[in-house]
């Protein structure tokens, strides 16, 4: 019984050390870790000060972004529409239609996802694509017609990526998706 107690305490200690180590690694990392774990502010990549009016060159490339206020970075889902880049924040619109075990993991991520509120409050960001950093401003899309077109495009992309037809959008929350238009940077 005493051995089990010490084994349990040792296991808890290892978990605490692993979590603390991950949190430290996140803050000091140069961007997202392993493509899907939130990371720290960007340090590498040539800084391009010229505003981008057509993001088509970035289609089908890994798109990372850093929110300037919190100094956190992540990899984003991106939709290109008429040469404009839109970063998506899936709040159940796509992932809640999946039927495998990954839905549980995605639901857990959803519970801790807050970057979309930070971006809506202060849209200053830096995009890193193709090894270059671009200062931008993220503006939430609220026009229902444009949101509908972006949702349809996102559904097509997700179905192609997953190799399956998605079912109807979930009626019960979480069932939303937010889009942020990637604009030229604004003044301080």
C-alpha cells in the first residue's frame, strides 16, 4: 500500500514537471510548436514592411500568426477569397461534425480557446508564411453574406482534406466559426 502511494505521488510529480516544462517551452518557442500547440512570439523570418493587398501567394502554405498583445502564436486555418486572406477560428462548425475519437480532443481544445476574443479586441498581429513575417491587422468578419460564402468554402476545404463528405452543420453548440480578414496594419 505504501509503495502504491509513493508511485502515485511520483506519477503526479512527473505530470506536473511535464506540464510546467511544456508551458515554459511554449513561451520561449519561436512560433507554434509541432504545428498545433500554441507558441511564443516570432523571432525568425525576414520582416516585410510593405502591406500585402493580395494574399493569393500564400494559398496552400502553412500560415502562422502571432497576436501582438498577448505575444502568442499558432497555426491557422486560412481561406482565400478574392485574393483576401481570412483566418478561421473553428468553434465547432467543422470539428463537431467529425465522428472519431479526435472530436474529444478538439472539444477539450475548444474549452481553452480564447485567441479569437483577443483578436477581436486588439487585431494587431504578425503573419509568418514562407519564412517571412508580415505585420497585419485582423478584422472579424460580421457580414452574413460573406460569412456564408466563407463557411461554404471552408466546408469544401475540410471535406477535401478529410476525404469525406461532412454532415449537416450541428444544430447545438458548439457550432460556430469565426473569420478574421487579414488587413494592412493600422497605427499604434
